[in-house]
């Protein structure tokens, strides 16, 4: 099994978003409760979607649904109430009918890498039928944004 903290290979586009840890997001140990990291990933994923035109509304307008089928997070150091966090979401360009993101959560105050994670979504039609080939919507998206892709081709 690959190391979860290792970024996948391939080309990607990325977007950075910032959140401030709220008091209600910390647990009795005064660190961010582990489940909130998935919310931070979603915040970054939605921000990337708005920036690049691949939001949930755009997917729905294409007659598709993109349910999450995998989520993982590796916790490396704690975040605490009041911390400002930078979350980078990287969307990897894939030939298969899935959307794969990799995330990094950093605290800019000391550049600490706090967590890394990965999510995978698949495509279904509105009836819930799994698509086995890359939908036209994603082919068009990849062509449109290929000029902004970075990483290994």
C-alpha cells in the first residue's frame, strides 16, 4: 500500500483556501477534532470548484452526480482554536471516470504541515447508475484547464 502522505503522480490543478479554526471545532484536548479535517478538505474542494467551473452545481447541471467513495486523512500535528490554516486542494487529471483530490493542511504561522488527505469521487447519472467512462463534462473540463495543470504530465 502506498504511503498516504505521498502525493499521487500526474498532472493537477490546485487552489488554496484559508480557514480559521473556531472554538467549536476543538475537542476536550483543545485540538481540532479529527472529523473537521474532512470539512476543511470540502471547503478547499468547493473553492477549487468555484474557481475552475467544476462545482457541485456545474456537475449537477451536466446531469451528473459525483458521490464520494473514498476519504482518508493522515494527521501529522495538531491545530488549535484560533489557528489560521491554509488548505491546498489538488485535483488530478485522470482518464477514468473519477475525480481524485489530494489535500495539504498547513499552519502558515510556522509553516507546519498538519495533515494530508485524499478523496475520490465517481460519476453516476441522476438515476444513480455508475458511469464507467469519463463523462463528456470532464473531458471538456480537462481540455479547458489543461493549460493551468502542473505536476508530472
